[in-house]
C-alpha cells in the first residue's frame, strides 16, 4: 500500500457524521495508532492482493479520549469488526449510529461508508477486510452493516471464537481456522442481533429469577430495592440477595444500574427523550449519576452519544 493511500485511510475525511457539537474531542478526534498487524495469520502486503486473501489487524490500546479507528474508511473493501473488549460508535454517512461493545461483531459490505469512533478505555479489536469479489470469502448480500453479539450465536461459534482469541499471535495458528471463523461469523450475522448488551442473558435459569430480570429490564426506572425485587421473585430479601449474586455474578443494585444504562444509551442514540428529562426517565437519581454510569459502561459521555442530524 502506498504512503499516500495509507495517509488517506488514517486521516479523518470529514467530521459531518459526528453529532456532538460540545466537545472538541469529537469535532477533531485523533486517530488511534497503536496497531499490531498479525503477520502470523495473513500478511498485509500489496503483492498479496491478487490472491484476495482477507487481511487482519489486531488492535490493542488505551484511549484517554474518543479516537477514530481508520479501518472503516476504505469503502472498496468488505470489512468485519469484532470487539473483544471496549466500546465504540459505528456512524453511517447519514448520521445513523450503533453502539458496539465487547462481544459484538459487525459485517460492513463494500461500498458503504462508516466511521468507527472508539470510546475511552481499553480497546481490543480484531478487524479484517477483503476484496468484495474474493473467491475465498462468501459475503452476504446486504446494503447496510449487520451486527450480532455472542449471546445470539451458536455454541460452536463461541468455542471457535475463544480458540481464535487464545491463539492470537501464535505462529501455530491455522489460516483455515481463521477462514472458518470468518465464514461462520458472516453466516450467523445474517440472523442479526442487538449491537450491545450490558447485562447477561439468563434464560436458562430458574423461572423466578428470569421473571425478576425480565421485570427489571422492562421497567428499569422503578424503585428496585431489595424488598421490591424479593416480592416479585417470591423469596426473602436475604435469600434473594445471595441467590441473585450467585446466579448473575453481580449484585442486584449493579444489575439495575446496568439496565438503566442500557435504556439511557438507546434513548441517547435515538434522541427520543430530552436530555434534561432522560436521567429521571431511566431511573437515575441525578444527571451526574447518569453521566458517571454512561461513561463507565460506554467510554463516552451522554453528550457524546446524543444523536444529532448529520451536517
């Protein structure tokens, strides 16, 4: 790849898709440059392009402020993003925005322009791209990005993903294993799914716990103190506290906060609720409590997630 072409990909071409007009970080975000290519998987070399093999980038970095991932700016290539750890905004040219978090993956067809804006905190991503007519890849017919989370995938895919992550950087990792993972990822992404999830999926647990979790998710703004939750679950407050933590792996207050944050993220991205009323609608005691929770779970401030018309 020529230096000029690399510079074109690395530099933001426009800020028209960034809706936030409050922070300079989003008006002129930097470009994350701590990229580790994976030569042990497939080499990214210009002379390898005629073989049309997928090329891989493994990116691990700490981002103190929101920064661009330059990967999505090459619109002539089909692309796949897999977030192992971190948070990001996937922003379309019309301003439509998806929030991506750990465990989510996104397929982007060639010819579609997106920006990927990484949030604050630890970022760990596998990204890959290939020519749209590559004989090694079977790309789904799609005119928009398709997203899935690991909670929506088969057990086989989950195990294969775990193996890929465990062997990253190893000279013994098989290219056939990588290609199998890519094909399964693309196949299962056709099913669709939510682009993020802050709370675990517990459909296989006891009916009383599932009913309580469903009630909290459907109405997170309610006063979910331990007594109120115990009444729904049919347990004593003491027993529910122990059972909930052992089942969900977090305490009830933290689970409720995560559900409220999920709702806040959705409302911020859609712009359906005025900012001044959002904290109360989602069940937070104050704007500051919502601000701290949103930043903790997303790496963005509420004002940075707020949807705005594209310029």
